[in-house]
C-alpha cells in the first residue's frame, strides 16, 4: 500500500508547488491574486538567501510498485519575529490535493512545521485561514490552535500595489 511522506521541497519540485498554489488560489476564489511564476518561486525559495521554506507531501508507492512518488501537497512557511516572544514561524500556505484529503496528510505537514519550529527555537507557530473555510478551521482547532481574532482581537492588514508605492513615496 502507498504511504505519504513529508520532506523538504527541492528545486525540482517547483512545478508541482506552483500548480498547487494555483489550485489553492482557485479554491479560495482568489486566482486573480497569484502573480508569481515557477521561476520566481525557484529564485525566492531555493536561491542563496531563501525567503521561504517549503515542505512537500508525496505519495510513495508500495515496494515493488512501478509508479514514481507523486507530490500531492505542500506547506510554505517562513520565520518571523515577535517583539514579545521572539522567534516564530508563519505557515503561509498549506494545501493537499482534493483526492488525497482526509488521509491525515495536512496534519502531517502541520506537525512537521511544528517540529521545525521547535527545532529552530520558535515560541509560536502562526497561520491564517479564510473565515468560510470551516474544514480548515476545525482541523486547526482539533490540533490545538487558538483563534487569535476571537481571543485577542487581531485583524490582519496589508499594503500592496499603489498603496504601498504611495506609502513609500514612490
């Protein structure tokens, strides 16, 4: 029987990761927001000073099976810093292809990010989820995550495009 394993992404995985980034954006009804391409992903994640780290989930065929392992999920994360608690990890994306959901693959990715976080001396592991994604909210809560919007009242804000240029005086 095939099994799922979580491993650090390699540069050669960028095509699979980019495909799943687009699938996630479509699922979130935000496809128009995807501006990067495979080359940018490769440069930003696998260059000399990577901006992010990535895990991939792959299905490993049973011994004797002629199939090659297939990448079916990913998690993109990076390190941030809290002036209150120090080192933190932020999980930007987590995605498992629909036909592989319900097999614990997403949970394995999240647990691996938690392991990396602790190994790097981080005190917190943060992520965001769209309010309508009840399955993901339920998963995160079942794993022990706290809803910081409800608990502490945080709201996320962002500057992009013209607002960012205006703010920078450009």
